[in-house]
C-alpha cells in the first residue's frame, strides 16, 4: 500500500477519533497540522484541536497501521486550569483535560 501524506493524515485522524471514542461530528474540531515522511516506511503526523496549542504526534506506517504509543505535547499543564476550554464541546474538552493531566 502506497500512502501519501494526505492518506497518512486521514488515517492518524481516524485513529485519534477511535482512541477517544469520539463521534464523527467531533472530527471538525481536529486538524492535521502536518504529515511528513520519515525514512522509507512511515509518516509522522501532527494533529491538533483548531485554535489550541495541544498536539498529538502519531506514527503511521506504510501498511496503514498507527503506532499505538503516540506522543502528546502541550505548553499548558493541567495544574494551570482549563479556562481555555470553555467554548469547546464537552468531549473535546475532556480529551484535552485528560491528556494535559497525564503529562
């Protein structure tokens, strides 16, 4: 299977949606920030929530599989509060709270 950067981005986005059991209507809140080929066998895909600095980094292999041990990065720590999440759907806010707290 030959993957393009766009294919890898879509696969990673579907993976993160399934990982958090989010419904299709929540997909619009996420963006593929970048998708770049690394070496000859996988892509590194960066996904974020539109308007937020939080990022997931997911490896997508040429066979269409995602590495289940993805990386989450945010300049905002859970102890800093969650006021920035007041205007996002509850489930999206919950995902960000959980990820920020896990850091």
